[in-house]
């Protein structure tokens, strides 16, 4: 995976960020030939979001000001969405067109969207395993 990271908060160590991304890449068996731009921004009304720019090109925005643990969880969550886009399971809405999940139109409320259900489940699983790995390696967030 090719990464571009902008405006990283000081509280999040670069080695932790890179380890978390590498962990998600391996856990999700992500395509290594994709470009992901991660930008940390103060003006965001959610912890984060991911966007499919075009095939192989993705953007993630993460809210500046979160704790290092929240930042890692958010990045893991958004990388699940990148994987969903890349594998064609999630097709984001454009204009007035609705989102598609597994080829079917989905107009569910946020908490009921299948891609969010999957992303939260995988985020939590990856986060627990990643934290165990960090502890074992003596890496502090």
C-alpha cells in the first residue's frame, strides 16, 4: 500500500501509525498496489471517513484531537472501508444514487448499514489483536 500522511498529530507516534496500517493490511489481506492518502483534520464532524476516489485511489480523513487509541481505532475502521471499496463490496453513492452493498442498493440508517456493521466488528477485533501485539513487542501508544 502506498501511503501519504498529512498533518499527523504529535500524540500519535509514526511507528505506531505505520504498525497499525501494516497490521490492517495483513489482517484484511488488502491489495498492496493501492494509494491511500490519510489526512488528519480539525474540522470533521465524525471520527473519520473513507472515500473511494477512483479504482486504486482512496482518501481517509481522521479527526485531529482524538486520543492515540481513538486514532488507531478510527484508522483501522476506515481501512476496512477502503478494503470494502477495493474488493467491490461497497460502492459509494454519487450524486443522488444510493450506496450499494454486495451489488444491492442500501438505504439503511447509519447504524444498520451492513458495511458499518462489518467495519465496527473488524475494527474492534483488529484493535484488540493489535494492542496485544504492541504489548508483546513493548510498543506503547
